[in-house]
C-alpha cells in the first residue's frame, strides 16, 4: 500500500487525533498552563512513538520542554530535521470566540480551535506522514529527525541554548519548518527570507522633576519635546530612515527587485485590508520591496507626562520611546542599535540627558537562495500539489529559529507548512482547513521522497 | 487703641485660631473630605461674625461652598473685595511629611501644616485686620466685601457661574487677593500679569488596528510617527513656536522689555534649581521675558503603543498628545486652539486621521498697568512694610479668577498676599512664616487705609 492510501484510510482517525491534541490548552505565555504545555509535549511523545519514530524523548530545557525523535534508516541519504511547536497563543479575549477555544469544532471543512493552524494542525502532519511511510511503505527514504518545542509563542527563550547543547543530536542537512503558511488556497509560496530585528528604548530626562508649565514653560527643556525632536529626526515624513549609516550595509540589487516584482501585489486591496487611504515608505521602492527587502524603523510605543482626562499643566521631565528596526541582509542588529543611539545623541536638543535600554530580541536577517537544492525540491512538491509554481516570497517578519538553526547547525530552514493568512493565527476563532491538513500530510510524504534524490552535501551548502 | 496694637495684643490668640483652622482637612479634591470643606467654610463664617463682619453667609454653589461677608460703612469711599480660599491641596504622599499634615506644628517661627501658606494663613489675615480696625478703631475706612471659596484647588468649577449670579452682591471697585506670594522675605513684588491658557488633545488614528511591525512596517502609516511629525513641527528645537499665526496677536513692546529687565534674574541659579545645564526658548528674548511675557507651547503628555517591559513589535494605530499654551495679551484661547488644529491638519503625513479634544481650562491672559491707582496704593504699603519698592513682576502661571473678576465685576484683581516660594504650597511639609502672618495682618490694615485715599471711579478704570 502507498503512504497516500494509508493516509486516506486513516483520515477520520487522524482528524480525531488532531481534535484531541487541540483540547490541551498548552498556552505557553500563562504560568497556570505550564502543566498543559508539558501534557501537550507528552501527547506528542506518545504520538511519535505510535508512528514508529525512535529515540523519542521529552527534554527539559529550564522552561517549557522540547520533544525530540528520529528515524534514521537511510544510510547515505540526506538527514532532514522537521521543526514545529505544540504550544499556543493565549485565547483571550474569550468573549470574541463563537465556541470555546479549547473545545474544537469542525464546521464547513474547517476545524476551529486555538492552535489549530498555529501550529498543531501543521506540526501533526509530518508525524502522520512519517507513520504512513513507515507503516505502508516499510520505511522513510531519508533520515528524519523531529524537533517540536513548547515555547515558540513566547519567543523560545531556552531553545537557543538547548540547541547549542544538542548540536550533535540535531545534526542535519536541512531543516523543514512545519510552522508557516502558503500564499493562498490555490497558490503556493516558497518563503526564502525573513527580516532581522534590532530593538532600542530611548529614555529622555530633563529637569529634576515634573514642573509647572506656567512657571517654567518656555525656558526649561521639556523632555517630551526633546523626545519628539529625536524621533522625528529618525524618519522622513515619507518613511525613509534618516539615521546616519542605517542603509550602509544593506544588500539589495536588481535580482532582488526582479524576484519581488514577479509576485503579485494588489496595493488597493492591501490598503483596504488595513483601512488606510495612503501608504508610506522609502521613496524609490515598491510597497512589496519595502515590506520584504528594505529595512524599516517603527516606533512601537511612546509615553511621558500626563495621560489622564482633562488638563494637567505639567512640563514633564521624563519621556520614553520604544523602537524596533527590521533588518535585511547584510545588516547587523548590534551595529544598528549603536547607530540609533549615536543618532539620538546627535539630535538631542540641549538641556536633556539620554539613556538607553537594549531590551534584547535582536535577530539577524535570514535569506536563502531561491535556487538552493532544498528550495528546488520543495518547489517541485508544491508545484505538483497546487498545479502551479510557487511564488518566491519573503516576510517582513522575523523568524529567529531560521537564523538559529543556520548558526548552530549550519543548515538552512525551508518553510513547508500550510497555514493561510485568514486563519486567525493569534486571534479569536482560529481555524485550520481540513484540506490543508490533508495536503500537508501528502506534502510531507512527497517532500521526504523528493529530498531523498538530493545530495546531502549540496543541501548543506550555505552561501 | 490702634489696629496695630490690637493685633499685637491678640497675637497669641490669632495664632491659636490659625492652628484650629489648619486642623480642618478641607481637601477639595477628595470627595471623602467634602464635609471638611463645608466645616472649614462654617469656621470662616463664625470667624467673620466674631470679627464684626456683616451679612455673613455660607452659600451653596452646587459644589463646594463659598463664604460671603461685608462691612459697608464708608459712604463715598471705594469698595474693596477681598478674595481667598479655605480649601487645600491633598496631603499625599503622607510618608514625606515629618509630622501629620493636619496636626499643625509651630517650630522656629514657622507653622507647618497643609494649607498653612496656601491659603489659610494668608486668607485669615484680612479677617483679623478687619476685626482690629473695627474693634480698635471703630470702623473700616473703606467699604469691604469678602469672598472666600472652597474650590480653588480644583479649579473653581462652580465659582464662575456663582459670581455671575451674584454680580450685584459682589459689585466693587477693586479686588485684593489674599492668595499669592511675595518675591522673598526681604523683597516685595507687585504681580501685574498672569498668562492665559489654551489646551488641546490631538488624537491620531492610522490603520484599523494595531498591526505586526514586520508584516506591515515600512509601508503602512504608523500613528506614532505621524504624531511625532505633527508635534515636532510645532516648535523649533530652540523653542520658538512654529504654529502658523501663533504670535500674530501678541502685544509686547519696549516698555514690557524695560519693566522685565528691571527685575533681577539669576540664570545660573535658575538652572541649578531645576537641575538642567541649558535653557531653551524663543530666540531674541531673555529667559524672564519668555517666562512672563512671551506665549509658550508645552507638551503635557504623550502616549501610544506599547509601554511595558521588553519588546513588542507592534505598529500602533493610535497615538495621543496633550498640549497647553500659555497666552499673553492680546491672544485669544479659542483662536489659539483653532490655529493648533489647523497646523496639525496641515502637517499630518498621509494615511492618518486626526481628531481633537478640547478639554476646557481655557483662560484669557491678564495684565494690568503697573501704575494703576490700586497698584500704586499696594506698592506704597509694600514699600513701607519692606523698606524698599516692590519689583513689578508677572507670572507665567494662569490665575483664572483674575480674568473672572475683571469680566464679571469689571474690577481688577491686585495680589496682596505673603506666601514665599519655598513654603511648599502643593508639596509635603508646607509651612507659613509667622512673620508673614503678622506682616499680612498689618499690611491689610494699611492697604485698606491707603485705598480710602483713592477714588473709586479711578480704581474701577480698566484699560
């Protein structure tokens, strides 16, 4: 029997298992749910064992656990590490859910539950594909390792050091991420790039205390005005970043431009989707270039002085702002933070003192060649599954694990997952399409077969 | 017997009475103390009756009450309205008080208690002066009306309409305010001007909701950047207001310049007092000119987006700022608010929507001629009390009642009070100097005699 027939025969059972998995409220952000995260990890362990995976183990990390398993019976063939996560976002605001978030509901070909798409439905698929290959076909044509974590939704605080400590265990030629999405129900995409991140908090201090705006106004420096001056100097009204040196290391060329231009972008629909009548951004670049391949600087928060009702005639002596920049190849988060600080100092008006908090969260940008052998293999599978070639896409978001696997294991991460943007990943009434769930299972069977044709050394080649 | 001797003989009794008055925790801002404010009003009523004042009455206002009294036995002589307030600021933070705020303590010639200087010590003085004149000298050489309110520290919300409803009762030639201060222990001052006030809240709205800074950053308008752009456009880095039309109506001439230049100002000491190493302000004007006679624009508060610990990669869709301007003759608060709104709209970057809140609190500027007969009378008394002529001073603060009396009663308000800036008016360990308490009693005897020499019609002349 083929793995495909096996999957088809077990369709009902696999859906029931997904519903069981979704009933575990494994919310990693809430300490009250720590035991549920652990329980979800144990559920994954049992499911992997049932699938025929070996060396299945729940590892402590100091925070939420990770699950490791492998099936290494293809000597001479590539080793593929499959990644996903079994923790979920919190479910609040509960009042916006039509049915309870951890009581999954199947309706119109969709399963509604917190974590359905992000990431339980997606991460269960490769386990089921593994089972189908082992049980129906007697084995897997590549060597497979699986790593599922329980802390992705809180930024994977312990994952980096755990991976660094288990480099040998995790050694592989390429990573497939079962956490991600496709372009649409009918259009696949290869995600080849994610932006990096640099974060800074600026604290401005003026006089010894808040002062009476009448008795001191017009003469004593106001921390809010100073902050506003500094922040306004960092970006032109159109959206070009004016921080000196900010673009110096950016790699962006005609090839990037062509790659991005090949992807459709409906500016009017995009504006409608966020309800704005105009876009901003760096002049000379298309919106998609700005979103995907040009670095950005965004104010995430600002505060100081009086925020209550009515009037308080205070001249505030403190003002604060939080900034993050999304970075592109070949920018360095540490250097960008230094540039931001230097710029702020240069543009601070007299009479105020600046200090900075570097809140962490920095990440390097990630970009892999679209014609890398792993992308070619995934691209061929997607083309077969959808009947059309995938778009070569990027994300303005940051995927720290991509850079983490590359740094620690020397392996590229290729996204191979089937979420869709309308599925409410972090929002109420999250759902996953059952068609995607099945497509993912088929896809994993096929991509493992396809990668068996590749050369491990070529897959491992990092440029 | 002279009134002065009478005051001297009753020194001990008057101090005890001040301590009694200070024991009433008449905090107008705290609803739990509403009965105490009322009780303080009743205390004032009884004290006025004891002094020999007539038509003494506690009037309801819809909020905290006011006390009215008069002594009108000087036909053909001017009528003087004496103003003060019997409510106090809250006392918190209590932990910073060396002794409880409503258990007055006399030490080293000072009485420590909440309200000692602001304003119970100051407002009791004219009542005692009235008593001394009546009981020792058989009468008062002018017609006196007294109005004490219980809501000054919360902005006198009901006072304006109460005064408007009692115009005939309060009709007078000039107002003396027993709420205010002198320049120093040895230097008197005539305060001839107070700034007006205009307040505006700006609300900026961008996309339909907060967005992911990675998925939308660099293309979708960020409400914080838009706000920062608008606010930065309102003031030059040096502090000149750039709102179009802002200075158009300002009256400021060489006479103002000479009047202000005659007042000593130690810039180094001023900077030390607020702990800044540089001042800002409108170029071409001295710090004291900026503080007293040039209009100002100060940000009082700003907020939007994420204010917590760490990093939140949000592209905020809302941002808010509160602004107040201090106004000088001949600026109009309503027009200034309109100019601010028009400026904000002109400088808003594309893609955001603005709305405004006018939180009230507007007040017209107040300035009276230094050589007005009332100022001449007060100046002569101060010269005699201190042995030197008073500085002609202004305040960057706003005194809405000054403009209120002028509008409703057609009478100028002349400050005649004896607080000093180090007495912690709204701070812990507020105190009043006993020397000031006695000087105030003497001063009120003398100023009432001096005003008896003036012509009511001249006092009433408003320019």
